[in-house]
C-alpha cells in the first residue's frame, strides 16, 4: 500500500533535515517539544523521543550526533502516554550526561546553578531569530505533532474530501506562539480545542501549499499541486455533467408533456382536425421525442418562439378535452 500524503510529508522532512547548526537545533527543539518525555531511572533523568519508525530514529540519531558527541539509543516499544499511547513507536533515548544540556540548549528547561529548575513556557525565542530557524522549528514541530490530509484519489486511501493541516498541543501558550510564528510568514492559522488539546490548523489548500514550501518540501508541494489540479479538473467535469444532466431532464420533461398532449388529441380522434402547422409540429415531436426545442425548431424551419407557441397550443387543445377519453 502506498504512503498517505501525511507519511510522504513526514518522510521528506526527515530526509531534508537542516544542514546549518542553528537551524538544526531549532528543528530538534520543535520535535523534542512535541514528542519528548523525561524518564527518571536510578535518580538519573533521561530525555526520550517517541518517534514513528526505526528509520526515522536512525536519521534523527545522526542529526543529534552532529550536535552532541554521544551514543543515542534506539528501541522499539509501546508508547505509554501522549497522542501515540498504545501504538508501537521507536524510542530515541539521549544519554544521561547530555539530557540536561539538550533541554537547556533547546530552550525547554531553565537551570539554577547546576540543576534544572523548571520547564520554560512558550516557544524558544533565542532559536527563532533567523528565518531559517523559524522555518526549521515549525518543521520539527510538525514532524512531532502535525497531520495533513488532502482529498484522496487512490482507492487504497481513506476517502477525504477537503484539505486539512493541523498541529496539536498540550500547552496553550505554546500554541499561541506558534500561531504568531505562522503569522510572521503571512499564514493565518485557526485554533480550536479538542478535549484537553489545543489545535492550530489550516483548511485552505493554498496556505497548506505555502507551509510545505516553507518546510522546503519540493516533492510534496508538487504532489499537492497535482492533487489540486486533478481535483479541480474533476470538479469542473462534475459541474459540466450536472449542468448537462439538468438540461437533459428539462428537455425530457418538456417532451413528455408535449407527447402526452398529442396522444390525448389522437385518442379523441382530433388529430386530423388540427391546423396544418399544428399537425406538422405534433408529428415532428412524435418523430423526435429526445430533440431539444432548438433542434426541433431547426428541423421545422421555424423560430424557437414560434415552436413554443405551437406546442403550447397543442397542450391547450388537450386540456380543453378534460379528463374523459
């Protein structure tokens, strides 16, 4: 089964990690904020990241090693809490000797002397001074707590009609900072609550495309544009079919009314009593029950207005006959 669009976005993010150190720190800070937990083992605090796959873990271990010369452990396990609770995940564990330093560097915790003193609310402003840092931070956040859905064209995918991109937060202050960060790039997020979580989301396909461009996801931008083009072409075709069907329905409805009137006149033996023009028109309609008014008028060599007048006259004659045969 092919990857969903969300999985394609995640894969491209992981395969195009920032190369510049400051942007890479911002990226990992966003990711760690989204999927990081602290585990206390034998009075030692270890930072762990709950990732979606072992392949993703391997690439992110390489990224961490560019910043910290240490061994990071990977293990497949089941998430105990958070949005991935109950799902199989790849746990990336930072060594004890670097966990505190990572939390401080990423702007997630403050220190008091040699000890961590508490979590820091809001986005890490010292990492968001450059445009590259802002973009990388948002991409890291999305990888950890984001989803994106587009209309599906494949029979294998879950059917979805609209466009939707969201990030889910436990921290309202953090969510508000992210909204402001998107605003910096002229992207206007909406917010809502889902249970205990705060959602930051977009439903406009053009804004979703701009976000993918912001993340530097060339392949996914092209895929989204193809989906939009295919969808809009299909919608245009659907509108044309609906319009054509409606016009056909009108034609059939009008023809049926005329044929019923002509049949009633014939049943009463009055067909030959009609004027030559009405007889000609009645015969033409019986011979061409599916023709449009314009086509029928052209075949008789009269205007559409004249044809309408004649057909109305036939209906009036039938109505004067009442309901008796």
